[in-house]
């Protein structure tokens, strides 16, 4: 597998974290873990299949995936290549005609809200491009056309930074102590902007921090640092997040 990363231009930088291009000459399987970013994907060549709840489907040419609480298995055929747009945690809302939380646990084709002729044109352009910088330019023009005249929600951006700084261990009550807003409107605004509740968002951040610490450290100590004082609770959450036990997970193959 080859993975190349490109950075967005100035206009899209407040909304898009990075562009990722994945190429697989021999085909591969991968486990996609829950993350805090909405992702848009364009299939350049080959086929990509995803498995969830024991059902396997071929992904269409262009899709967008919301946040989720469980892992997803993805299989790339030989000579497959995919272009990913990874949005900032509060960035996807500027491109969608509906609240981001409607995408939760969903992967849908872009033709649900973009005319098929426009997507056909993008497909043809990406297929005809001779290198990745050309593909980046094509996708950037497409995103700029979708971008609505709005700025990222600064209050939600501040809340996200607080959650990430606290490694997902802050409760909603603790988070609100530093924010000029009450609980109900905050939670609605957070879901509409990020795609999930602050509690679920924090749970994803917390578990990804556990995984980032890797198994060379004592797993019990890591779980305690992450705010888990009940080992069975930690293992239950870990299973939901990764689909397996901590020991089996860290011995397994590729995961993101």
C-alpha cells in the first residue's frame, strides 16, 4: 500500500485537514477505526468493498462517511486507488445541505445531494488526470463550488480543542464550565456541526488516545490514565471501538 498526503489550499484550509491518496497494487484489507472526522472519498480506479454488520457492499465512485462508534472493514482490489478528503472536526458542515449528524454511522453516495452529471464530470476528470497534484486541483475546484458562505463555528472549535487537550476525559459538565452556553443548545449545536454528541465525540478521542499509546506500555495503566477505573468497562468499550480485545487488536494487521 502507498499513502500520499497533500495539504489543502488557503481557501479550504479552515475546513479540510488533508487529502489522502491510497494506492494498492496487490489489493489489501484494512480496519477503519472510529474517528472524529467526516471523510469524503472518490474512487480513482479499481474497486473498494466495505463490510459492516456482516454485510459486504461495493462502494460507489464517490461517497461521504459520517462518524460512527464501531469499526469498519475495507477491502481494496488489485490496482485500486482512492482519493480521500479528511475534513476538520467542524469543517464538513460548510459543504453539506443538511446537519452533519444525519450522516452518523452512514456511508452514502454523493449523488444524494449532488447532481449525477456533476459527479460524472469529476469521475472523468480524475480518471484522465496524469498525476496526483492534478487530482488535488480537480477535487479542490469541486469543493470550492460546494463551499457555502460560512465560517467554522468558533465556539464548537473551542470545545473540540478542550476535548482533545483533555484526551477525551472531560465530562460535558466540565466542558461547559469554560463555555458561554447552556447544555441543551450546546449539545444540539455540537451534533449539528461535528456529526455526533459531545459525549460520543469524547469517547472516540479517549479511545484513539489509548490506541496511540500502543501496547509497549502497561495497558492497565493506560486505561487508568484514560479515566477507566473498571477493567471490564474498558475492555467492553475497546471491543466496541475495534471489534476485538486489546491483545488481539495490537497483534493484528493494518488499522487506521
